[in-house]
């Protein structure tokens, strides 16, 4: 078993976190041992090999990506894409919710930030226009939308590899 990177976990919780993952495969308990929700994605990034060995990387990644209280701004788009690229697509789709029908779909993104922090082509999109509008209004940004249809080759959503609706 790979040695786990535990820096964001308080010293007194580390043994419990290791046992949760190694003995029971409880990735959720392992991730919840982090000091804050902004550290959860870091735990997944640095422990990807161990999580893959347990067969839980995809579920843990999806959870960690959505667990942050506000956004994943500290992470570059390239780093986030790399984490998702390392995931098994079938397991990743199984960890999320299914598409809500045959489509086509309209998804929205509230874009904020200035300069390099402004990620118009980020990974977080929603079917809830009000949620996207909140990000736009809160951070003086812009509202983007995209119409998606299914790909004839594999039934995948064009431009979206993952559908997540869980709050």
C-alpha cells in the first residue's frame, strides 16, 4: 500500500484517517479528516495512487472537487484537468448523477476574477441559471451559457465529460 500524504490532517486524527482508508476503504471519512474543506482536493491530489488502489479515486475526486465552500481558485485549470484525466471515466460517471434526459442541455457558468484568475473556460458549470447568476453578481463577473447535445459516437455530452447536480 502506498504511503499516504497527511499534511492537511491534524496530528491527532492521522491514525484514524489512515485506518479509515486502509482498513475499511472509507474514503469519505479519510477526506473529512482534513482541517478544512479547501484541503480535501489536496488530499485527493497527493494520495491519488492510494485512492486508485482502493478503487475509490473517482468518487473521492468528484466529492473533493465539489466540497470546497466557494471555488477551486487555488488550483490551475491544467492541474484540475490532469486529476480528472487520471480518473476512470466509467467510475467517474457512476460517482455523479446521470444526465437529466436526452438533451440538448443548457448549462451556465458564473465567471469572476480578474486577469489570470478569470477562468471563462473553467470546469464548474450548472444547469441552475440562478446559481451561476449569483457567482456573477457576487464577484462582479459575467454569465456564460453553453448548449450541449449528445455525441452520436458514444452518447456522451459534447463538451461535458461529467454531470454533477448534487448540492
